[in-house]
C-alpha cells in the first residue's frame, strides 16, 4: 500500500471529498483471538484506530464522521465484555476530550443513552458540552444504537402528531422522517465503510444509507488507520453515483 501522505495527496488531486463518512468498526474480537488475547484487549486496541481515523478525517476534509461503537444488540454480549466496553468508553472520553476539543471536533452521542451506567452517561454529557462549540469535524458516536428503534421512535412521533391534528398524513415526506431521527440536521452518509470483511449492515442507519456508497474492508478494526481510510476515500472517488438516473 502507498503511504498515507501519498494517498492523501491523490485524494486532494481528485477533489470530491465525501462530506459524511460512516464506519461500522468491526473485528476487535477476531484481532484479539488471532493473538490468543482476551476480547477486551482487541477493543482497547480499537481505540487507537478511532484516534487515527478522526485525525485522518480532518486531514481529508470530511465534515461528518459517524462511528458505530456499540449496538442495541451488543447489550446481549457476556456481562464482562459489556462492562469492559463501557469502561473503555469512559476511558476514551477521559483521555481524548481535551485533544478532541483542540482539534475542533464536535462530539455527539446517538443511541439509547439512558441505558448507560451513570458514570459513563456523565462522561458522555461532559464531552458533548466541552466540544459543543467546535466546528472542524462533527463526530457522531453511535452507542446503544439500533436503526429500527430509531425509525420506530420517529414513526411514533409522527403518529402522535397526526392523531393530534398537527400533521396531515398526506404531507408526510422524507423530510418528516429524517428530521425526527437522531441524525436530524446531518447530511446522509456518502460513504459507509465496514471493517473485518463482514457484508452486512447490522441495524446501522437503515434510513440514512439509501444511496450511500458501500466499502467493505477486509482489515480488522484495530489494524485500520489513516492509510486504510484514505484508500476507502480514493475508492469512493472512482464511483459513479447515479441516484437512479443515467450518466450525464
Ligand atoms: C467490534 O468488534 C466492536 C463491537 C461490536 C463492540 P467485535 O467485538 O464485534 O469483533 P468480532 O466481530 O467479534 O471480531
Ligand atoms: C456491529 O458489529 C456493531 C458495531 C460495530 C458496534 P457486530 O459485530 O455487533 O455485528 P454482527 O453481530 O456481526 O452483525
Ligand atoms: Mg463483530
């Protein structure tokens, strides 16, 4: 693989930068197993990749980076793994909050945050407040998130508004739904990357990825870094996005 600086130069020559990149960060467990290490060690090494990818996204000029960190379904993993992941979340915030603010990263958390332990929830609120003024990159961290639940909440709100006579069912549009999702105000992802070779969406951003370009990387998340993100963006730049129309 070409080195990161060279890949970044190529990206800049081409010009079209995806505004919004989303990543399903997968493969921490397999990374640990290959080394005969416990799964949480894989998750810990995955934190380094988060740091690298945030920096790379800023360098490339991406506006929004969405990272799927913990799904609604992941609560069903063994309690020791869940608590290791929650401690890592707190540790990540503790360690990175000042640096994220310095880099101009506005951090948001999207998901059922009330299910988090009180200490983790407090840490989340702290970093969101601390970085609220930042404008360089918007970082959406999806924690305790499931896309169907997100859509169902929107549907419930819409049904309530319609029942109360505040909304005419005939006027319900894409925007009516989009503005009731947790991603309200964010452009839809241009590029969705999944690491570790899995070819599925696993209940991530189902509504928002209608016309997103998909990139499956074989690399396990703890090995994913700047170069890998730049490779994915370069691949995206070669795509012909037609949105159902014909070529120009
Ligand atoms: C991704 O890695 C992190 C989370 C889903 C929390 P995994 O833990 O799913 O790793 P694999 O898929 O078992 O290798
Ligand atoms: C998806 O990965 C969720 C996150 C990356 C946070 P999983 O490892 O949980 O997904 P499946 O079980 O392979 O579909
Ligand atoms: Mg997995």
